[in-house]
């Protein structure tokens, strides 16, 4: 059973930073592609960033240059460093495996105030 547990969300002022972390278990983490998604109120869940087992990364345009996804295969964790946060980054952030099967964490709330 794959389990993903996110942490690190909270309330931050616009322009500030937060670091989200996701701890994975029940999978061979080192060969698992991982991703962060987010879902804002009234909107569909959207892909934010991905990182392959080899460390290649992808970012949605709206966060490129501000967010950094990273992984630590020794600790089975994947992090999302979020800098220069904007109000529109407010959402519930989800950690997920990224294929061939998709498993999700419970989500962590990020609220950016003006």
C-alpha cells in the first residue's frame, strides 16, 4: 500500500516562502516519478511540478522560476520549495506518484495573504 504524507503548508504573506515535504512509503521510491498538484477553491486540480526517478523536472509556466521540486531517495521524500508566493498560489497542495499508477496524499493547505 502506497502512502504519501504531506507537511509544511500554512499561511504566508505574498512574497514569502514555504517548503512542502512529502514522505512516501510502500513503493520503491527511487524508481518512482513524483509530482505536486494543487487545487484552488472552485477550480480543477492542476499539475504544478514533476520530478522523474532520474531527477529531471517539469514546472507549469505559472510557477517556473519561483518553485523548485527536489527529491531525496535516501529519505523517500519529495519537496516543493515555493518562493515569491502570490495570492493565486493559494490552494490545497497534493503530493502524488506520477505513473504508471497514481497515488495521492491527503493534501496540505497553502494560503497566501496580501
